[in-house]
């Protein structure tokens, strides 16, 4: 996703992530975000618990969990995809 929005940093170093970006990423109030420095820019992404990484897939495949078939794309996380489908 390439979306450019300019935000000012307040006196405490905070920025507001636009509602549409939070909705697309499934970020809700109270969620943890991972902030990293990559070269000359800052990356902010939803924090995915370590155990979720163990269930990530490298190739697309359908998977059945509790009788529900989910078609997963490479890089998607099973736990995250199921949570979003129930919203």
C-alpha cells in the first residue's frame, strides 16, 4: 500500500495514524505497534505475537480450522485472517 499523508508530530512526539489506515490494517485502540528504524525512515506496523509467526505460510494454500476453510495468501497469518473474518 502506497498512501502518502502528512501528519505533524506533537510536543510529546506523537502522531495520529489516519482512521482508514488503521481500519485496513485491523488496528484498534489498545493494540500494540512495532516501531523500527530502517535506514532513514521509521516503520510502524501492527505487532504480531511471536507464536503467530510460527503459523505463517510461505505459499498460498487453503486450510481448514474448526470446520472453516480459509484461503491464505503468502505472508498472511492464520490468527490474523480468522480474526478479521469475524469482524
